[in-house]
DNA sequence: CTGAAAGCGCTTACAG
DNA sequence: CTGAAAGCGCTTACAG
C-alpha cells in the first residue's frame, strides 16, 4: 500500500507538505504542489481515511436504528435520512434490530466505541430514559421520547387523528375499527407519540356517538401477521364500516374486503396512516394520512448536526467527566405536519 | 476521553497488559487481569475502535450499493444482506445511488480510501468492466456482470422464465405483455442476467404461437411511473390477457385492471416477478416467481468473505503493486434457484 | 507472564 | 512557505 511517506519520498518533500497538498489546507508553493501532485499520480496515491478518522476521532457515519428495513415505513424513513446525511457528507449505517440479531444496546455500544458519530433511534426499546440520557453521545429519537436531553422528532399525530376523525364523521361512519400497536403503550405518560392519533380518533368519534373499537396489530416486523389481523377484524366486527391502520394493515384490509365481496368505499371505508409506497400498491388508491418523510428526515438530520457540533464544542472546553448531553435546551420534541390525501377508499 | 493509558496508570501496569486483557489475547496472570478489570470499571473505560481500525486497516463495514432502498426489491435484498453480514460481525453501510446524489464511483472511492472493506454492487453502472476489474479491492456483484475476477451472484432467471411461460401456455393465454427494463440491455453479451427471464418467456411463447409484446417500464426509482406504465399497457394492447412484470408493476397492473372492470384472472392473468412484500400488498394475492433473497444474500456474503480473505492473504505474501483480484478462479456467476408461487391472479 | 518500543497512516502546531 | 516532531489510541512482536 502506497502511503504519504512514499509520495513524499518520490516528490522529494516532507510528509507534512504532502498532507497540506492533499487537504488543500495552508500555503504551499505552486512548485511544491506540482511536484507532489505529480508524485501522487505517479504512485496512484489514495489517502487512507482510517488514519484521519483516528486523528479526528470521527467516522462521519450515523447509525440509523430501525426494527426492519423490510417494512416500507422504515425503508422510507431510512432512504430520506440517507439523502439528508449524504448532503452533509455523512454516511448511513444500517442498524436494524429485527433483521439482525443485534439489539439497540449493541449499536449504542458501537457508538461509544466511536464506530459512529451518532445514532438516530427509531426502533423499540425496553430501556428506561436514564439509560439513554447517560450515554452522553449524539442521539436523536424519532417518534419516541427517550428522556430529557435527547432531542426527538415526530409527526403531528394529533392533527393526523383529527383529519381521520373528520373524514369518518363527515361521511357518516357508524362503526370504526382502529388498528395499532399494543394497547399497553397507551399508558399515561407514554413515550410513544404515535398513540396520539389513535387517542384523538377515539375521543372525537366518541363525542360524535360513533362506535370505535381497537385491534392490536401483530409485530411491525411480520407482514403475514397483518393479513391475519385484517381477517380477524371482519370476523370480530361484522358490521365494521371503517378501518384505520398503517399502510400495510390498510392494504391487507382492502384485500380481505374485496375477497369477502364488501364494497369499498360504499360499505366500508379504509384510511391508511403513513403514506408510504405500500399504500399505492394496494388494490385501490388508498385514502391516507401521509407523514412528511422528507421533513422528518431534515429535522432529524438538523438535530443530529447540532448534537455533533455540541459534542465537539464541549470536548474542547468542557471538563471530561461531566455528563452533560448537548443542547439541554432542546424542545421536548419537534413536530412535523402531516397531510390528508383522499383516495378511492373513502367517500 | 479515557484511554488505555489512563487504565494502565490506574491499575499500575503497562499499556500492553491492558491491551491483552481487553482483547483476551495472550497470557495474563489472574492477578493482573483483576487489577486491570477493576481499573476499567472504575474509569468506565471503553476501547476506541478507530485505533484498532487503523492498525488493522479494516473497518468491518461492507457497502451495499443499490439504486434506492425505497424499492421493495432492494429493501429486501439489503435487509437480508445485513442479516448475513451481522452474523459475520460486519456492518452494513447503505449506499444508494438514487436517494443520495452519490454515484457508484464515489462509493468505490470510499472503498479505496479504506472507509469500507468491500462492496456489494447491485445498482446500475455505466462503467466498463475494466473499471471494475482495476479496483483491486473486494467487490461482489449482484445480478450483473462486472468483468473477469469480480464474482457475481444471480437468480436462475432462465428457470423463472420457464415457470412463467409454462403457466401462460398451460392456461391458454393468447396475448402476453412483458414489462421490463430498457430493451437496449438485451444486446448480445449483456451484463444484465435479468433479461434472461424475458428472453426465455419470449422464446417459449413464440414457439407456442402466443403473441408476446414487450413494454419498457419507467425507472426502477419511480413508482408513479409504474402506474403510468400499467395504464399504457391496456391502452396499447386492449386484448392483452396476461401481464408479467416486477412486483410493483404487477400490483399497479392489477389495480388498473380492477379499475377498468377487467376480471382477474378470468380475463387477465398477472404474474409478479421477484416476490417481495410488495406482491402481498396488492389487491389480490399475486401469483409470483419468488427470488430466494435469503439464499442470494448468503451467497453474496460468502463470496465477500472469500474476497476479503484473499485480500488479506495476498497482502502478506504478494508484492504490493501487482493488480490481481482475489479468487481468479471464481465462477462466472453463482446461480440461486427461484420458485413459482401460485396466487389469485392466474388460472 | 509483563513492559518498553515501534508502528498503523495521517494531521497539526511549532520552529525555521 | 517547508520540515522535524509529537501525537491520535491501540496492537503486536520482542526482550526480559
């Protein structure tokens, strides 16, 4: 492997000079520069980033922790994040907790070993907030609250809930079924902001005198489970006339409805929450509440930037041991708007 | 930041001893080990992987180059790859060429700068084979041929084509429309093995006296384009009674058929090629040819392992400058079987 | 079994 | 403007 030393020798200059030329920093005479560049070409020199990483204590890599990239929701999120990070010359390390046998803590471990510069946390975690706040490295959460000092970004799920409820009420729905995660996540002080759309729909339909039942969907990881969930809805609630759930659930519900000869949207309305590509592949164009993935990714990347900058800053000035997460002043959570897109599955 | 030196000082031993304890290599007396471990705990020591990386000239990271992870095909491939790599303690760097403004050559550049240990190439490239063979670092191609010495893995597309043709012929199809990539890729000596399933179907239907037209789909990146493609098929070929295309195309074709009141499968059969989750979300359970993603990922990872091992080996023994890609003896391409799964869209 | 030393390939003050 | 030196944090022969 040809290194800077070889280039320096070939060009008859010092290693420092080669470094200056490679990095375009500092002043180098045109004469020297030419000699060095010639030598670099001659030897096909390619700088080794690992040495730089060590010196800077930086990898320019961000880990994106998601349950699985097989799910369109997380694929979409990840794709948009990669775009944002690439703009900032940051690489995206795919960290899924369901696809690999690697839990979040192993990824956090890698963060602490400086294998990455930061983590976007968008997967489930059993850890208590004090776990997350004690890590003391750049972490930004998506759609969950990991504790004081860990900035977080989420969609405006309350608004999403209102949009859905308004549609259902306005179209004369009588019996709504909501599909979502484990009901245990709905406890007071939940760290899952997503539940807010469910809660909003439940509240508004109740006020309007509309029946609203809740069905727990299978794991986000398992598509087959969603199929079973869809079938179960019709069995358990034969008079259901509106189903609300994630794209995947909505698509499966539509498929099941067609199979049972139920007319959509006349007899049954379906609303998909998320608005990924999955919603476009269904049997009809699904009506949906679309999350603004581009906006979410931009906000997450922005927060990550700040976290990283704060870390660099505090390293220079702050005392080593003091555990102080960056940007204490961070909002409890940045909120990104959602939008309602009427399709062929509502009336 | 607390380093090995601090631990050594605290424990009253040398840095070498700390290193031995951390790595569990070599012999260390229980006495020393205990002292070191106590000190590590005391100081909350966490090893910095960057230094190791530099010494080993390794990152344990593999870049996966795909057009976009938004497409279920590549999401599925990537998810399975990550699983395989994780088993081998390798991390997965997401390298998409369409989501970010980063082309393959930038990723190759990163490979050469030792920001990763290898690349799985599954995206389009304009480069000639001599570009790829001259890189001289671990590269494994998926579903494309990048030149002598670059191992490659693909599905058995001929078999896939035969399965499709048999179904169509057996069910009495009269007018088949195949949807696929730009026809220019079909030239003699193409580096795109995928076209073999199209060619096989065309040949077999021709022999059976069945009409078979080819429609170019939009970019793999663009889902909306697929919708337009689907609509165009029905306009251009009003008597079409069988459509074959990727999951996404098939799903959109089904949607369009239902919209036009065309009965599937009685009047129109649809076969999806790939067999990702996208095929399950469609209006009906699509009949499909499923690629064995797990098998593909395993084969790719296996080849990558060999490439990396070969690189390490040649580094020790071989002379530096000699460009010689690992495993010259690699097969022209490893072939993974596909399977036919009957759904509700064929008869 | 343990320690002093050299080195991974680069960067950055610091003299000149 | 250029070079010699120290150092990023760890690993690994090599003496003892």
